[in-house]
C-alpha cells in the first residue's frame, strides 16, 4: 500500500526547520518543547517541514498540533524514549463550525435520497466542505447503554457535493437512519503529517503507566507514515473521529494487561475510511476499532459514530489476543491479505464483530485459534454480527480455525480451515452461507472420539452450489463415532444443498449425526454426498444419536469415491419387514441389491416415499435356493403392484416408478 502521495502541505519561507534550533536547557531534556516551538515557528512563516534529526531523544510531555494546519514533522532516523506517563504526539479535537439542526435521514431509502440532507441554513455550507451528521440514535450492533444515560450514538462523515437552498447533497449516502436530535457541522480542514522515527517508553512501569504515544482527534487529512513504536503500556496510535487517515506503522512489545487497563493495540481506530498498513508483534491487537459511549446532545461531535470503511493490510506475530479485530458497532472494515501467526490465548487471530466486514485472503497460522465471528450477547448486544464475508481464507491453527460465539450471520467464499490438535473444527451458530470450494481438515486430539468436524448449534447452513470437503487424513486409527457434521441445539439446525465430500475417511464412522442432547430439529439436505470409505454401505453413511430417523429423510445424490463409482446404490441383507433406508435421495434411479439368506424367506416393509414423479427404484434380489423375497402390495406399503404382492426368487429384479403417491411397476 502506497501512502506517501496522499498530500503535500504548502511550503513557504520557513523551508526545513530543525528542532535542534529550539532546544533549551530549561526543557530538562524533554524534546517535546522544542518540537512545539519549531511547529509554531514554521506556522508563523506560512508552513514548512519540521525535522527531528537522526539521534536519541527523551520526552516527558506532549506537543499538540490541534491549532495548526499544513504541518509536516519528519523524524526519520530519530528515536524518542518517553520518561513520563504521557502522550508524545497529540492533535486536539477541532472546533466544529456551523453546528445546526438537520432533518431526519431515512437510511433504508434508495441511494440518491440518502445522499441528501435538509439543514437549517444551507448558505453556511459550500461545495467540498467536509461535514458530519450526528444523531442521538443508538448505533446498531452495540453494547448496552450506560446506567448514566450515555450510549453509542450515530455519526456519518461526507464531503458536500452540491448545495441547493437548504438541501445539501453529499458525496456518499448515509448508511443508517438519523432520527433523534439530528445535527450537522463542518469539520475545519487540518492537514498533518508525521514521517518516520521511533517512539517508545522507558522500562519498569508496568504497574501504573497507561499512556498512548500518538493520539489524533477529528483530523481531516492525517498521514502517519513509517513510524515505529517500541514498548508501550497501552495503545500505540489512537484515531478518534478522523476522516480518511493514512497510517503505515510498526509496533512491538505493546503491553497488554486488561485487568490493569493496559491495552496493547498498535492502531486503535475510531474513524472513517482509514487506510492502514501495519506490522505488529507481541501485542494485544495489531488493529482494532473503538467507539465511546457519550451523552445525548454532546458537543464532542468527533465522538459520534462507529468506525466505518477502513481498509487494512499487514502482518502480526505473537499477539496475545486477535491480531486483527473489530469491536461492536464497527461497519464495513476490510482486512485485505492480513497475516497473523502465533499467540492468541483467547479469541481468534481474527475476531469479527459488527456489520458487513470483509476478510479477503486472510492467513492465520501457528497459533491457538483462527477466525472468530462474535456477537457479544453477554454484553447487551441484541443485533447479531451480520453481513460478514470471509473469502479465500488459509487458516492452520492448533484448535478452532473457524467458530462463532452468539447468533451470527456470515458467508465463507472458498478457503481452507485446518486444526492441528482438535477433531472439532468449530461450532457454528446462526446463519451460515458456504460458496465455492471450502475445505475443513480436523486434526489429532484428545477430543477426537465422539467428535464431529463441524457442529451446528442452532445453525442454518446454506451450502447450495458449493463443494465442502472434509479431509480426514489426520483422524487416527481407532477413533470411535467420528463424523463430519452434527446437529445440536434447542431450536433448529440444518444443512441445505451443496456437495459434501469426505476424503481420507477410513477412520470416519458416519457423515452426519444428530446429538442426543439436541432438543431441536436437525435436517440434513445436501445435494450430493461423496465418500471414499463408505462406498455403497448405507448403514454407516448416516447415523443418528438421539431420536431415531429425525432429520435424515431429505433427497440427495450419493456417490462413493472409492473408485467403485456407485450412485444411488444400496447393498443390504434383508431382515424381517425390512424398511429400505435413505431412499429419499435425488438420484434418477436408485438400486437396492437385496440379499436373502439364513434359511428363511423375507418380506419387505413399506417402501419409503419417492423424491419426485418419474424416479425409478430397482429391487435386485439375490435369494438363496428355496427362499423368496416378497414386495408387498397396497397403500400401507406405498405400492400399487397390480393387486397382488410380487415374489422374487433367485436373481430376479423388480423395477418400480414413483407416480407421486405410489410405487408402480415400470416396463
């Protein structure tokens, strides 16, 4: 990601200004005072580049750029060690201009109307103004309100595209309703740039230091390019209410101790349309989002609204929690080609909360868990995390490569998910869509007996037109009751459509299970099942624990991938009143090879219902000499065989066709 061409502040008579010209003995070695003086001098001359020359510096206070515009600070080669628990680089919040009431905005309307807003006095605004809409409505997918009346409130930023009387047209539509105490304000333009350098804190203050070295509030044009952060006691870079910020940063040894209110984030983003390229290590999160609770009708307009529209890339190693994280309320954050390895004592290496986030080619490996999609129901979030897309994932971790907490709604577009040490890939809850080729590879673990690769916990899986491959090569010999997919929960779980493939499945017992503890319905309806081990043996194709037969009457094709290429083929030794199982599959023709032996003739029970009119069932008998196989006639047996039972002997066959209500003899 190239960031350097974002903007170039105006240069004037000041030219390059070295902070060394402004160092005073009275500063006590605190470089912040010299930086503040140098910035003021450059501003008095109409602008310039303030340089912190290569070298070692100390700091014990912050400098503030809130009152300036067109500021460039170049710290390439400089290293600053903070000797006090304070911020170093700070941009104070803006003084908002032309704050006035605005009409409500219908976030459910079409694209055009959502770009327009009616204000009190349109003459106060001009084309290219940067404005913010805010309302006291609760932001969706956020935690519970505070007992003091504070809440997570809505805000939206855009550029004015046109002005017609009191109607402003924005350059991007508002994505949600704005109904309560709607206001609009103009953000003053402030262009601020920081280049290079290293910032860190002295060691030994783990007990009581919590500073953030770089904080920017409400900046219209911010570029932080190439900064290194070494050893902090809290978040390294915090953006609050900024617009279109560009950040390229590295951070290592960012202390994380939540019980001590120390949060080791490299970038803590609470802004709009941030672009970030990050390289992190030994931290809590490389990237995360934030959104504070605020009082109604707050004058701190920069605090309204959730993180929105960020584009993030980079890599992070040895994180203590998620390397890449979105908190509740955040929307439309895209993680593109992000890599995470090592770490994660909890959560996943990617943790996704909020609305409409995208994980494009995420890579997570050599860590505890992979991707967690999470609705914080325990913290009062009532709207599920939804609209999430995971595309082209490559996850290879010790425990759960893909799992959910709380009700969720997400889509997986291709990808590979491997667990090294768990027979269970993960639990899924809510609405899940699988598209393309998705591979799950469970691993060896103490939990492999009685385990299933995927557990549907009140989950509805839409796998239509997908191929879901369960690569079971790591399931050990002797594993008992191991399966690919199981249903559980108190409401309903279902697998709808798609091709389910099990490969290297010699140690699998069954494809589908229903857990004995499941009190809800479980329905498995793939379009096709392809197995290696199971071949034509229907008995172990699908097994059920719990209510006998529940949920396994759906139509599907079944092909054995053991090079025998059976399709719609069942082999069975007939017992008394034998009921042909699993007939409701989508094959055009189903063949039952029925063996009768043991010295006694046998009679079939009622034939199961066909799947569609015209489906063909062929019963091919292999009967010992002197014995017979009887196919009974009558409505009780779902047959109409010309008024009498059909008796087969030797190697005779009976060909039947489904007419919608009965099986009849076919030519």
